[in-house]
């Protein structure tokens, strides 16, 4: 997985380009009234006016990722991977993540490459974050990530991977883990 990290990072950073290209394609002839009614995030993507040539480099990286992924993991039913490198964001944080290229790339780094490769995946809730040390707390002593869910994803190793196999693996894990209680695991 470490050898694929540079490609995953490049795809996470490039995802906004292909999303903007698709938004521009889908809405380029939208009436001005419809554009005015769009959310700021969607309007910004449309107005970025990304083209096919802008997206071609990202799609070349996606093709290389897909090829290297298949070569590395073709003998397996699934690969366990991170969903995100930190706990899930709160609703109030979503707008900042979507509008900040750096935060967006961080948020999608472990998911977007598999979407580009048309690989099936399932996200499985595993536990919740806790503040067990002072290092986990902010300057006010609060724990900003407390009780936010942590998850992992099971990713198929090819387009032909069985979604049923991934769902069986996820169900087996959840059966062994037991129910998550609210608040999580307390």
C-alpha cells in the first residue's frame, strides 16, 4: 500500500479537477436563475470550467493506480484500508472541507482512488475516538474528536470482486465486534 501512496495523494488532489470538469459539463448551459440557486460549492466547481485536457492527467494517474493495485493485490478477496486518517467530521466542518483543496484532498485520499478504479468497497464502523491523553485535547482542554466514529473500509481487488464477499466480511467483523453502544463503546 505504501508504494501506491504517491498515486493516492495525486488522485486525491486531482479529484476536484475531474469533479469540476463534470460539473461544468453538466451545468454549462444552465439558466442564470438555476446557477444563482446553486450552492456556493457547486457554483464554484461549475465556474472553475475545468476541461477534458485538465482532467486527462488525473485520469492517466487513475489508470496507473488501477493497474498497480491489481498487480499488488490480485490474489486477495479484499484489502483492509483506512477511510480517513482521523475521526469523521462534524456537520459544521463539512463546508470547510469541501471548499478547502488541502482538507478535501485529505478527506478523500483513501476513497477516491478506489472510485477511479471502479473497485467495490464497504465502509465498516469500528469504534469511536476517545481522549485518553492531554495530547488529544485542544488548547481549552476539550476533546474535539471525542465520540466520533472511526471506520475502516474493505476494498475489492478488481472490478470483478464480489460485493457479496465484501459484505460477508463486514458482517463477520460486526458480528465479532458486537453492537456499538451510544455513546460509542462507553
